């Protein structure tokens, strides 16, 4: 694996000591964090034991304030840049117009509108747990005049993928999805992914990598060791490899590529 600052990869952001030091360095972020913590505590109480329901409520709250910020890009300029980066990476890795693509957690089509533009009509399928962000996705389709590409946009309750056909998708993509998912949600996805993935196809997903203790912050941000996710894929008869070339790009997450073994 490429070298990343050891301090970042070993940091446990859930520890009180880290939070105190961070607050001292960034005092202006303390109040927004406390507001977020209060909101999340209320939403977790309403959706106890149901992470998908909880995070759907988080997305509804965030989307009401700013659809672009809800998918992790506080400005339209950054929204465009991050979508371009995802698109360019997959094209460099051979994404063809004939490919049939499933995007898990498509959001408001930050990268999706470029994929739709590139692919043949009907070859893009985007799913998301948030109906609110999918409404914004439809607005993105109109903004870029992509109606004739006939993409599919579908809200889902889970990641069982049970309504999708066998061995159909040649490319599956999930950006900043597993970074917000507990291990049981990732396990559910990987346990069903092999069925819908076409022979020779691949599934790329990003995650927040740690080389220290695995942890989470506010049940919104989850940090995993690479070997944990590789073993999870292997448990379901899949092979996963670390994508070194992704590390050179200006994004804080790492990427794994999953294929049939």
C-alpha cells in the first residue's frame, strides 16, 4: 500500500482526547459539531437498531439544507470536481459505453450524470436509501438534459439487491457509502453483490481506512482496516484488492475493487 501519514491512519476519532485536541485547533467547528451530535442523538433514538432508517433521516435533514453538502461536497465547484474525479478514474480503468452500471448510493448524481452521459441509454441504474436525494437526482438529469438516456433511479430499503437481475451489471460503484455504514450493512451488500455482478465485472467502493482500532463517530462515519473488508469479501466468495492508484487522487478515502473469485 502507498504511504499515508501514520498519524492519520492510526487516529481514533471517537476518543475524547482526539476530540478535545481537535476542538482546540478548530474552535469554530465546535458548535456545528454539537448541533450535529444533538440531531443525531434524537434520530438514533427514533430509529433505534435500524441504521438505514437512521441514515435516511440524516440525509433528509442534510438534503433540506443543501443537496450538494448532503453528499459531502459543500460547494458546487467541489461537487463537480469530485464527480469528475470518479468518472475519470473509471474511464481510465476501461469503462465503456456498452457497460451496464449499478451505482449504489447514487445521491444527487454527483458522478452519476457523467456516467449516464457516457453510457448507452438504459445502461445506468442508480439506487439510494434516500428518496429526498433522489428527487434532487432527477433535477440533475433535467439540468444536464439527460432524459433520453433513460437512466433508472430507485429508492431502496436495504442492500439485498433482490429486485435486480442475475449476472447483469459489468460495473458496480459505491462512493462514500461504506464510510457511513456499519459492518452488517457492508456484509449484506457483499453477500448479495456476487449474484448481480456479471462474469468479468467489478465492484469499486471507497471506505475510510484506519490502521489502528476500527471505530465510528456519531454512527455516521465508520473507519475500517483494509484486511477486515478483504476478509468480508472472501467470506462471500469474492476477491478484493486495494487500488493503489486511487491513493494519488485528492480524496481522503481508500478504494477496494471486488470481483468474482
